[in-house]
């Protein structure tokens, strides 16, 4: 323990006195405005009383010395020298007006200190931040370290700026996505339109001359019909992708048996045209779940349709659930996902190069991921141990009663 000496006590006292203004400033800066005003008012009153006492003591001492001089010299007040008499009048006037002057000085100093401690810095920061936002500059951070109301106002302003910045990023991402959507739309329409234009020119040139046999004519019309069907399907798919932001899940309580039956009816005939078996393995517990069955069936349609494009002989669906999610698992016996597809296949317009000229538009898994996200879940891709692809769609059972529709 350090031994106390007169020198150490004096040193500590001097250090405390020198650091007191700084500590007082920090305390005033971090206290609520009402407490700060009360503290500054108390300090102003103390200043007023102390300064008034000092001024009055000086004035009274001067006046007392003048009257003592008159008493010793036997003079009257009218016999005082002119300069001394004028000083006495000034001192008397100061004694009268010092009360009002010092009160106004205390109020003025309180206002100055309050402005510099509580308002000057945050108002400057807010003014500069507002000016930058008015110039569409959101690349900054507003930081004001204080626990008072002005600090909370600055933090609220910073949260608002951050939200504006995020909204701007989302808007730019939507604009870029829309540009990419239009570019992909134009790119994918070019091939079937070129084919149709070629066939139209062919028919317009040779049919009037009677150089096209009936079999060739029917074959050409069949090919044109298939391309028209592809165009119609593509337009429907694009419309569905653009309407995803307007989808609001409508969860309701439904029995697991009813949900399983609806899913079975939905997928039972999907594989027949390709000769691929589509099987459902219901492993969902018996009871009630709160889910949007229509949204789940839309996801199942897209996942099964995507799997049928790669499966060799079978597509397996498994329906499971726990306390938080319902899981729809779709597996096929195809080649599985490549490392690139595992990370990129859920992005819009991502296409396997081997399927570039097929009816695959690169939107199926992206639509499924968006729908799962709207239902509080997500989509994950993986490969089965036997080499096929596995897609797991999760649907949350804890959606709010009223799911908010996003504003455009």
C-alpha cells in the first residue's frame, strides 16, 4: 500500500482538480437532456451567487473605505474630490445592476455550454449526413458516441441511412435482374423464332410451286407447332417468375393424410410420357400441420419436372416433417449435380450446357427456391450416395398469421 505523504496528497488533489472539467464534460454529454439542463442550471445559479457575492464584497469594501476616509478627515460627502465622488457613484450603480447583469451572464453561459456540449456536434453530423443523402451519397457512416437523446437520434438516423442504402442496393439488383431477364428472354426466343421464320420462308417459297410433298408439309407443320408450344411454355414460365414477388403464402391447418393424398394425385401421372416411375414415400407424422398446400404442390411440380429431365428410370419423393418444418425431398437416378451446379443451379437462367437446346429455361429451381423462401424455408441441393441428384425443399410451420405482402 502506498504511503500517504503531503506531496502525494497534493499531487492527487491537483490531478483531481485538473481532470474534473473533463469528467464533468463527459458526464454532461452522456446524460439525458433534462438532467443536463438541471445540472447546468445548478451550476449557473452557483456561478451567479458566487460572482454576485464577490462583486458585492468588492463594492462594499470600496464604499466602506470611502466612508472611513470621510470619518477620519472630518469631511462631508459633498466635500469629496470629484474623481472619488464619481467612483463612489459608479460603485453604487454597479451594486444595483450587478444582480441583473450576473443573472443574464449566467443564463448566457448556460446556453453556450449546453449548445456546445449537447447540440453542436450532433447537429453538425446530422446536417452533413442529410446533405450527403440529398446528393444521393449513402456511402458513409454516421457515428456519435453518446447515450443521450441526441445520440439515439443519430443512431436512428444511421439506421435509416443503412436501410436506404440497402433499399438502393436491392433496387439496383432488381434493375440488373430485370435487364438480365429481358436479355435472357430475347436470347431464348431467338432460336425458335429463327426456326419458325425459316420454315415460313420455306413454305412460302415452295408450297405455291407444288414442290413440297404432303409428308414434308405435315412434318414441317408439326415442327413449327412444337416450337410454338415451346414459346408459349416459355412465356408462361417467364410470367410465373415475374409474379413471384406478389405471392403471399396462405397457410392453413390441413391433415398430413390430406396433404399426402393431394401430393400423390399431383405427381402420379407426371412420369408416364417419359416412361419414368415417380414414387411417393410418405413419412409425415399423423396429425395437423399449418402450411400452404397449393404452394407446396407448385414446388413439387417444378422439382419433379426438373428431375424428369435428368432421371434414367425413376424419381423418388419423400415427405417428412418435424416441429418446425415440412420437408419435400426429390431424388432421381440421373448423373447428379456437378460441383458448379451445386452452387449455381438455383440462380435464375442457369442452364446445363448439355441441355442448352432443350425446353429447360433455367428457372425451375430458382422458382422453387423463391417459393420456399416465401414460406419461411429454403432449398438445398446435394447428390445421393448412388450418384443421383437430391433436392430438399423446406417449408416453415411457424409463419405468422398474416404474412406481409412486399411493396413494389
